[in-house]
C-alpha cells in the first residue's frame, strides 16, 4: 500500500498532541530512576523490541548509569498496517537468555499480544526474571492479561504515533505522543 507524503504530512499536521517532548523526557527519567533502583547490581539484559522500541530504548539507556547489556528482537503484528494481525518473528535476541534478568523495552502496550508472546519466549528460554518497559500504555479493557512493569505515560484508546510508534510506517520520529484525528 502506497501512502503519499502529502497524506502523512496532513495526518501529522492535524494530530492531537497528547504528550509533548518534555512529558516524554520526564517519563523516561521516572522509569530510569525506578529501573536503576531495582537493577543497579544485577547486570540486566535490555532487549529492544524493534522498530518501535528503538527510540524508547535509546532514551532510557542514556539515563541508566550502571552495567547492563543490550540486545534486540523484531516481532510485530502490524507490519506497516494500522491494525494488528498474526505475530511475525523477524529476529530473535542473539544473547543467551538462560539465567538472565531481562528487561523488554517497547514503545506501547496496547492489547498486549506482542508483549505477552515475547515474555513467554523469554520464559521458555529459561530467564531468571523478565520485566517489561513501555513508554506508553493505552487505556482500554482489551488487554490480554499482561501489564507492563514500568510505564512512562498513559493515553486514551486512540491511534497514536511518535517516539517510536508509527502511522503506516511513518512518523516514528515525531517528538511527542500524538493521536490521529478520526481514528
């Protein structure tokens, strides 16, 4: 599906700003303080969920001043669409997970299918512990029995983009959290 640059620009221009860049920075700082308090002496493995978790992981890692290792995975249900489908694993973590304290870092907790599958994958690999970090939690009742352990911001049940979250593959780089009008 081809999307015109004019359409993307119109979506960006008309979007509602739910959280500005200062809100995002403050949320990353709060999460970093909480994570540091819990993991300072554990050498955790931070696993970035690509592509959305890239910006969140980068912003968070710069605030974590203790030894840790970092890896990534790529599992998605969206693949450029605005509605999720079947989970697709593109890349699994390269680090050995067995016996590790793992932090999964993602952009958003919406319904939780992807995050739940990633947590289950880590548990099956024999991690000592696994916790989840999301910049944004969407507020609704459709969650699939998973709650994030560290949450930066909450948003209403609208289609959001920015800070790693995309609209049809675009707008991940928007500096703030925005809601698409009419969706």
